[in-house]
């Protein structure tokens, strides 16, 4: 299993989830004993995640999913600043939860300028000069940028990007759904978004709003997740997310060393295949993500062939691969968009045979691509 973008639960978090179903099933808003116990467990989960992120518990809210939290993060900033403007600036490689609603809002207003997509370089890194120019346009009230791209792994220059946004009084949403638990926690943000799946937890979004940041959801209910959600989180999910965070944090440095070395092996093996390119920054990147693209084949066919060989990988953008459309990330980078294979290594704790799996996978890359090309009658041209 080499596609952990929505990966398995950490084994300890799985045990916690099962146990929590027995003790944390009640509505934490209720005043009966079971409800009070659920509230205490939810509060403790929030405290654990907040401590790991270096923030106050009151700044942390749990939402149904990472994409939900990401869309909510942008909406809350835009609504709070609606009297000053309605323009959002984002990189061209952001998650579809940012790009699709942003384009839709601009189209609904018949004003393309309300959503600016800033270019990236061939490694997938933000063009800072273009970013600064976009932020300087009057009416800009939200900026959104990933900590690192979940498809190619390239880290973004968050410190410089936030400084540029702050110079214009524009708060920065940082999408860390691909990096939390697998890389250092970002420091440069006003609103932070994560997804517990990235650190071996269950599907649960995390929305963090720094104190003092003007943020208000248009449909807020003050009694639900600090006014940032309309559904009280299911306590067992929060407990499992918190346990997964603790487990992953304890092994984080060692895990990163292991996965970075394994990704290096994949990069070397893929680069050795004729007419194949490994994309993204080779060094300043997430330790567990890699994408490569091969000419003359389509990614879905290669993924299918690898699946038959026993390897679960993916193709297309990490947030839109189900559409079978070319990767918007690779297109924005100006690199080959077809024939791409995306590998997101799981945590070593959920895949004890990870090193062996990667070794077998690297040996299979070249013959698999060659076999697909032979089927299409193109060979290694």
C-alpha cells in the first residue's frame, strides 16, 4: 500500500476509536452524565491537538473533513471582511476546496478579478513577485497557500508569503492537510487547516484561527466548535485523532528519516526509466510524497497495471484524481500532465513492511511502464 493520501488508521488510534465508541458516544452538549463525560473527552482531545500545534485550545475546532475545514477557513475570512472587499488570492496549485469555490464566486459576480490564481515555477513553488503583485490589488481580503503540495511534495515559502500578505493587512490561510504530522508544523499563518488522516487519524478536519484574527462564518452557531461548525464532532473521532497525533509526534523525526530515504529510492528508480521525469523539488519537500510522469502512457493505465502487481498508488491531482482529468498541479508547473503516478508513503507504524514494499515497487516501475508502452505499441521511443 503506497497511497496513504487517505491512509489507514494508526493501530493505537484504531484501538482508541473502538474503545471510545463505548465511552464517548453521547452528545457533549447534553448535561447528563454521559454527555458531560463526552464533553470532557472532547475537550481533552482538543487540548492534545492544540498543544501539538503550539496554539490555545480555544483556537482549535474540529470539522467533518479537511476539505470542509479548508473551504470554511476561506469563507470565514471573506465574510468577516466583506465590507472591505471580496477578493481572494491563492496559488494555482491549491486544493480544489479553494480553487473551485473561488472560481465559482468570481463567476457568480461576473468579475474574474475576485479570484487571483498566482503562478508557480516548474518545481511547484510560488512565484513570490507575482504573489506580492496580486496582494497589492485593492479589495483583497483573503490569501491562501499550502504549506507543501500534496502531489509533488514541494514546500512553499510561507514566511515570505505571509510577510507579503501582512504588509497589505490580508490574513493568510495555510493549508497543511498534506504536511501535519509528516513534517514540521508551520509557523507562519493566520488560519491553519489540517486533516487528521495525514497523521494516521480518522477523517476529521482541524481548523485553527489565531486569536485576534477577524474570522466569522456566515452560518455560525456560537455553541458549536466556537462558531465554526454546524455539527458537533463525534467524540470517538476526536479521541482517535488526538491519540494518532501523540503516537505520530513521538516517532516523527525517525519516521521522516525513513520515508525520505525511501522516497529518494523511488525518485532514482523512476528517473532511470526512459522518458520519465520526477517532478517537484528534490530536496525542499515533504518526506513522504513523490510523483513521476512517463511519456506515451496515461496515468490510469499505469496505476491499473501497478495495482494488478499489488501496489496501491494513485494518479492525477491529490484532491481531484477521481475526475480522471489532467492534474491541475502539474499543468500549473508546466510539466508533463499525463502518465503520472503519485506515491504517498504511509506512516511506518501502519505499514511495518514499508521498506520491503518500496523495494519491490522500485523494481517494478521500469518493467510496468515498459509493459504498458508495449501494449500500446509505442515501446521506449
